[in-house]
């Protein structure tokens, strides 16, 4: 008997590499629950929770939220949904976060989107976000049906404060120093799968084919 086993995956890549966009496609195609650290933090800011108020200036300046806080939020969230498979987007972003995750769960695969920084800078200045759902649009790539409004709810879209050019530069620098070591961490564990390119629509078929193979091999192993 082939038993569908719970899949635990991580998606990585610099800010603006298309993690949110690809995660949406993965959760639709493979049924994994999309857990986005950025969406969780922005929901806290929108609802003006104590955590949201504390973290807002950190995020607006393009700096990382402290490891201990971030790890606690995400691990609490995962504990609640652990009966279903999940895809983590935006976490872990430091080696310390990766170790905290490793102490709690075994990760099946890490998808790494390798997109040049120049491509990213162009994209982020035209990113529009529906904060409540985390849906993202882009004035060239996937514009909303009605300019400035979310396709599903009709609510207004906003430009994130941290998508300003100078903040994007700071986030990319932070990615190089703090997050690239996490790629090495997962590479040495043999779970890193890198997809390179400048267009999500060209990268996606490779990610999809890889995950189909991964899902069937993991299901067979428990058969
Ligand atoms: N021009 C262009 N924009 C893209 C492409 N893929 C994603 N985007 C847009 O680029 C921005 C960043 O993508 P997002 O999925 O939010 O990246 P994340 O920051 O890694 O989660 C969003 O506005 C997307 O709509 C692409 O292939 N071409
Ligand atoms: N794992 C994390 N550790 C620390 N800070 C985080 C983490 N995830 C998100 N943040 C904070 O939230 C901001 C936005 O994150 P995110 O939405 O994932 O950005 P992007 O999708 O553009 O990479 C980050 O710049 C950082 O300040």
C-alpha cells in the first residue's frame, strides 16, 4: 500500500526571487500548507499586536527580526499544523534558525531559487501586496485585474515600506552575509535543490517536475 507521507519542505532564495509566487503554485499543486514568516509578521503589524509593534521598525529598515523570537513564532505555528505537510517560506534565514528547525523536524527538501540581484531590484520596486492574504502582484509580470485592487477581495494593494530601493539593497546585503550560509548548511546535509533563472514561469516547470519525483519516491519508501 502506498501511504502518503507528511512532507516538510523549505523554499529559499533572496528577497524578491519569487518564493511567495512559487510557494502559491506548490501549495495549489501539491497541497502543502504555505507558511510564510514575512506574512505572519505583516499580519501582526496590521493587527497592531505587541509583537507587530516591536518588530515593525526592524522590518521597515530591512533588518532581520531576532532569531529567538522568529524561531519561537514559526515553531509554534508548525506545531499547530503538523498533521499536514508544509512549505516554509522566509524561514530559516540564519544558521541558528536552521538549527532550531532541525531540532524539531526532519526536512525532506530545500528548494533554492537562484535569481540574479539585478533582476530582483527591478521586480521589487513594482511589487504590490495584499497584506491580509500575502497575495503578490507585479505591474509587469502579474498585474491585478483592476489596478491597485486585490483580485479576490477587491481590497486595496499596498507597496511594502521595505521594498524601497535603498532598503532592498540592505536586505540583499543581509541575505549574502546571514542567509547564504544556510544554503551551505543544507547543501552539506544533501537536501538542497537549486533552480536558477530570471523568470518564474521558466523555473516553475523544473520545480514542479522535481517535486513530483520527490513526492513519489517518499511515498514509495513508506509503502
Ligand atoms: N517581472 C517578473 N516579476 C516576477 C516574476 N516572478 C515573480 N515576480 C514578481 O516579483 C515580485 C517578488 O516576487 P515574490 O514571489 O513576492 O518573491 P519573494 O520575496 O521571494 O517571496 C512580485 O511582485 C512578483 O509578482 C517574473 O518571472 N518576472
Ligand atoms: N526568518 C526570519 N528571520 C528574521 N527576520 C525575518 C524572517 N522572515 C522575515 N523576516 C523579516 O520580515 C521581512 C520581510 O520578510 P519576507 O516577506 O520574507 O521578505 P521577502 O519575501 O521579500 O524575502 C524581512 O526583511 C525581515 O525583516
